[in-house]
C-alpha cells in the first residue's frame, strides 16, 4: 500500500491535529489538576475578607481544594498570563488582556485611632495631615502617586513606620502609634475611617481570569463565592459599614 498525494497532505494535517490535542491535554492536566483551584489574591486586600471568601468556598469535609497565592497587581497579572493561576482577585487599571469582572471601586481614607481629634470629624483635607505621625504603606498601589501629591502640596508628615504589611499598619493605628492612608475596606475595632475631601484616589477591585476558565466547575464556584461575599460588612461585628464604595451591577 502506498499513500496518495492527497493522503500525504491529510497525514501532515492529522499529525498537527494530534500534536495539538496532546498539548491541550497536557496543559489542562497541569493547570486544572484534580479540582484544585489556584487563586491569586492581591496583597493589599484585607486578610479577614480573603479568609471569609476561602471559608465560603471550602468543602464540608474541610478540603477546600484551593491554593492561595498572594502578590502585587503586576505579579498576579504575570502569573495569570503564564497560566500559573486560574483566577485573580486583584485591582485593575487601564485595559486588561484577560477577562475581568469589576466588583467595586473603593476610595482611600485616613485611618485614625478612636481617640484621635480627626475621629469626630465628618471629613478632613489633605493639608490636615501636615505634622501628623504617619505610618507609610510601601506596598500600596498608589504609593508613588500619594507621595508625589504630598510633596507637590508641601505637606510634611512625621513618618514613624514603613511597612508593606497592611494588617500590621492597621494594628499600629489602633494602638495610637500613628495614622495611615488605606483603602476604605480596611477596618479594625478602635480604628475610625475618615474621608479626605480633596483626595480622590480610588482603586477598582475585580475578578480576572483567562478566557474559558469560568467554564470549569470549581472556578465557577469560586467566582460565585467571591461575588456573593459581603464586602461592605464589618466582619468583626457583622454590621453593614457606610463608606463610599461603588459596587458593580
């Protein structure tokens, strides 16, 4: 038996199809695994909310089937594009290559201890920060923007601590060590969030995934858990908080 010219052409295409199928199977096996989902979580999201979402997703038997990876917005974006993650819970800026579902837009507020003079004010101006003991969040997405704005307006604070650990920064605020500019979602007993009238910086928190990932059952369940989470609630008391967060419809 010999292969005809038409058969030779068909054989060449058939080999390419079989190779593509093998690559797809290998990639899906590596990416999806046995219903284990790899979720990227923005480092500057409050731990208490991330933990609550993971708990809502967890299976009754205690096996959540989740691998949680934290990072900066840029680090998570890179991991997702390299197919090392199924889903990102992150902030987005500008146009995104991946599919994304915005959850909410939150402002930045001044976090002060309950006994601070600002705690009883409805709002303050940025210049009121002049001379304040300040806890600097070096991991903030708006770190450079905020620093440049303070320099531009000749506002000098007394930096008493620099950290990329937001939970630590908030705890130090609660202890009266200083004040900090933080996203509105952060909260802790003995800490008061004060709006800043002339500081309109915001961030958009969103779900991000590669096209087609939402068709996987465990990814779809995680998306549902994140979307149904009560982001505006004070998880310490269970009460609904009132702050200027705009939720996506």
